[in-house]
C-alpha cells in the first residue's frame, strides 16, 4: 500500500512543481533560462519533505529475512593433516 502512496504523491508533486514554476515565471515576466534546474530543486525539496511524512505515517517497510551469516568458525571443516 505504501507504494501506492508514493506513486500518487510523486504524480501530485510533479503537477504542483510545474504549477509553482509557472507562477514564478509569471511573476518574473519571463521564462527562466535554467528552467529544468529550478524545477528539479522545487520537486526535490517537496519530495524529500512529503516522502518523510509518508514514511512516518506508514512506517518502515518490513525487512526481508535472510539466513544468518556463516563464518569459517561456524562451519565444521576438517583440516588436512600436518605433513612432516
């Protein structure tokens, strides 16, 4: 369910960022030279904040269970005989 929240939020952030950028350009009266950089900064700030809120509300995703780490001391491996 969390994936759905993140996907819907991403689409909304894209639309909101575009709207904010258009409002900035209207107030300046011209199109920005580095429009894509400004758009990136706007959407990045909004995404970090909103994804943090979603993460706190939904909780962390469950961790995948893995097999315990096996080291050489855990395994009973026969050692070769010492030759003289």
